[in-house]
């Protein structure tokens, strides 16, 4: 449990960095969902970068669009894409326009 708290703390910093660099975002929405996302992706869900093509993997759908920075920070933290990609998230010519 303590490890998940540390991960959540680190990812909150990543969210702040993303929002600061993009000049836009919803800190409250991101912070309100980060603990849930960390618990799901780091402890409960059957999904990883190595099992993305496994038909039996878990799938996650989030309709709370104002929290996309949190979701992408968690995905980067889990290794789904390089964390360095967050440096241009939601910016012109970014791979990830959120």
C-alpha cells in the first residue's frame, strides 16, 4: 500500500508538469482520480505493455475526459509508452493531443 502511495505522489508531479507545459488542464479532476488509476493499473488489472494483444486482458474505459493527464501519466509510468512523451503531451504537433 505504501508503494502505491509513493507512485501516486510521483505521478501527481508528472500531471502538474504536463499541465504546466501545455498551459491547460484540470488539476482537480486529475488529482481526484489518480489513486484509483494507480490502484487499478498497478495492482488489480490484468494488463501490461507485454500483454496488449492478449484477448483476455482487462480493458479500461474512462469517460472523465478532464482527467486524461492522469491516465496518460499512469500509462507512461507502467511503460505503455516512454515517459518522455509526456513532455509534449497536449501541445501542438504532439503524438498525444489530449
